[in-house]
């Protein structure tokens, strides 16, 4: 189910609202006169992305990619599998990847390398959360919402075994006594 009572608030709904609005304003300024392709990385980014795009003041299109990393669910192995690919070509497009969270950076590194080979006009990244403590590879975060400590977070699209995605805030699971 994913009860809010089990989760301690790390980033409140109000803080998310404020920051997502700022990011949308910044992206709208930077892509003024362009028609970027926003690519949401499933599943975690869909809540952030739906809030973000409703605050953009520019033309854009959206697409989605699904990834899963081989190995245990809370530990990225570096080997990334594309479970859903894009519907349209990115060649010549201004691509903005929308990620929920960047942890080791391995998923993002793989996606950037894969998409770069398809020759977009430009390729940038917008991540809601940056968890730099466990970073293994260097990745550019052109836009980010919040830097967070080395904790496993849930809510606002992020899950633990598919639970908690619907929480309106980002939180950390409380220790069970
Ligand atoms: P990376 O490849 O950067 O290590 O991991 C990226 C993916 O791991 C994210 O897109 C997300 O799906 C998952 N992930 C990393 N840290 C967290 C976390 O704290 N909470 C949740 N729910 N997922 C995480």
C-alpha cells in the first residue's frame, strides 16, 4: 500500500512545488524558441515530469524510456537494460532527459552514451534528486532539484518494491521497532 505514517518527510510537498516551478522557469528560459524532446525515465520520474511539464511555457514533446539494472533492487550493478525504447527518433532534437534520482550515476551514464550515438542536436539532464555520496561515474546534471543525503528515499514517484509512489512528498522509511 505505502502508508505515509511509515515515512519521515525529507522534502515536503510545498518545497517540491516551489522547486519544480523554479526548474520549469529555468528550462523555459533556456529552451525559448526551441521545441525540446523531454524523455522521462520510467518509472520513477513520471510524477516529477507531469508536474514539471505543466509549468513549462514553451513548446515541447514527450517520450519515455524504461530501464532496469541487473542485480539486487536497491543496488545498481552498472549493467543497464532498456525495457522500453523511444517511439520516435532523437536525431536533430534538443533532448532533455528527466530522471527521478541520480545515485551511482551508472544508469544515466548508460543512457547518455546510448542517446548520444543517435545524434541529437543537444542532450541535457534534469534530475529531481541528486545523491552524490555513492556516485561511481561522472555525469553532468544540467538541472537538479535537491541534493539529498545517502538515504533510500520514496514518494513522489519513487518506490520501494512498487510501494509509496503516490506519496505527495519525498521521504525516508522509518526504522521498524
Ligand atoms: P544509479 O544508476 O544512479 O545508481 O541509480 C539510478 C536509479 O536507481 C534511479 O533511477 C532509481 O530508480 C534507483 N534509485 C537510486 N537511489 C534510490 C533511492 O534512494 N530511492 C529509490 N526509490 N530509488 C533509487
